[in-house]
């Protein structure tokens, strides 16, 4: 199955044409840490911070379930959006780490887009 992952900031609106949306705003925000504020979810320090947060396992399970349901429906492609407040830290980190995890699991992540990373 081909998987398209899009990170975004709710502040800028929800992307169109998503098969499922996941909200990362409930995870602790690296923006509140002065050492991480100027970094993004592309940076390992931010990814480590995000993945040490309570609730991360639930979001990962929800993403895996959405992919499994799409596969059961016979879809050969799924587009998933992961959002946080401004699309710089939490959503980007989730997309980046999930991209690598999906490939290990044999899924084909064909597209990764960080829509609001440079806003």
C-alpha cells in the first residue's frame, strides 16, 4: 500500500483530501522548551522529546489502524494528515519517525509533505 503523510498546523487550516486526520496537539509541545523552540520535528532532539510524551503510543496505534482499515477496504493508497498547532514540531516529528517505522514494516511511504514547516 502506498502511504502519503502530511504534517500541518491547525492554525493554517486542515489540508483537503485526507483519508484520516490525527491530532498531535495533546502531546507536550517542544515549543515550550527554550532549547527546542528554534528546532523542528526534523531534528532528532525534537523527535526524542515528542516520542517521550504520554499519548504517543495511542496516536501511533490509531495511524496503524487507519492504514489497516484502508488495506481491508482494498485501497492501494492512503493519505494521512497529522496536525499540531503550527506544524513545526510535533506533527513533523510524528511524520518523520512514522515514515521510517512504516518502511521497516514493509509499507511504501511514497510522499512526505511538511506543509507548514517554513511558515
